[in-house]
C-alpha cells in the first residue's frame, strides 16, 4: 500500500513503477541504489551468499552490518531487504502531529522524501514461524543531530504499529575485526571450487588432519596438507577458510586469526 502522501511525487511514482521496495529474496529491488546517493563512507555493491542478488549499502557501517546479519544468523535467516521504504507511513502511524514530516522534503521541489529503514530481515524462529526484524544503522556521531532523532522516531512508531521489532545499531555493536574476518571467509562461498578440486572430500580430509594434529601450529598443518595431497600452495588455507564460513570449524572471529597458534588453541 502506498500512502496518498506520496501521490504528488513524480519520483516516488516512478520508483514504484520500477518495482523498488517491492519483491522478496532475489527479486527484491532496494528503494535506492549505490550510485544514486552521496555517502560519508564507501558505498558498496555486494553479491549475497544466502540470497544471490546484488545488495546496495551506502556506508561501511551498513556493509559491516550486512556481513554480520548474513553470517551470524545464516541458519535462520530467510531474507534481507536493504533500504526498505515506509510507503504507507501516514496510514500506519496514527499520531503524526509531532513527527515533523515537513522537514523531510526536497527544498527545491517540495516533494516529500520517502522514509526508509536500512534493513528489514525475515527470520525463522525455533518453532518454524517467520517474523520480521527491522534494523537501523547509525554512527554515534549522527545521533547527536536532532533531525536524526526525528527520523528515528518516525521509524520507531511505524514499526511499533506494525508489531515488528526495531532497533538501532551503532559502530559499537559492529566489530571491525569480526566483519573483516567474515569478509575473508565468505569469499570462499562465492568462488566455488579451486581449480576443479573435490572441495567436499578434501574438506573432510582436512578436518581429520586438524583433529589429529591439535598440538601443531595451524600454518604447518595446512602446509603439510597441501604437500601430502599434492595440492597447489594455499589450497589448504582456502579449505580452512571455507570450513569456517560453513561453520564446520569455529574460531574466535572477533580476534585476528593467528596461524602460528596451535590447532587446539585456535579452534574452539
């Protein structure tokens, strides 16, 4: 449902015709694309692993949040929709008298801006039921601005009326090292097989080697594995990263992965 509030906006009507803010999974189209907005951080286009489409993030902080959403809740995560538009905000929010929606208009054209939430996640609970989770990503410096809180209040009331859990996430909850490690291991899920190797068979063999050599430095075990299996240098490392990405091997992803550590100390 699109609010009558946006009927006079040619831009909004054009976006709706293009299918923006609509669809699910691979068919979802975000309300805005990376090339359409200025950003204080790096805008990022990223191919998803669980949902194989291009995702558009408008800052490094949003990029880190996406990596954490995709990695940490992979088993229960069904969908991620970025830059989700609240097109029916006027109909959903009963009391809008003090929301100052007038501030969110184009100064030149007076057309209303569409309020968006950074991420709308669809997750499956333990019982199998699906529910939505809304998350807004903000740097703590942005939270010092009054207009930021005015927008957040619109989002809060909207999702409250919808019965959807909504929270603000800042850089304090988004570990740089964790995101960096996720980025490093998730690449193996996108690259597929390395030079046509049997990844599943070799991964099983590597797991066995790790188990039987827990007192050896991980880098030595991987080097020996490549040699014994006649593999190209670095294949064992690729497989190790892949095992972490698939959560068949657990390490402390919030710390720098130290390959001089023994297998027993590194693997949880």
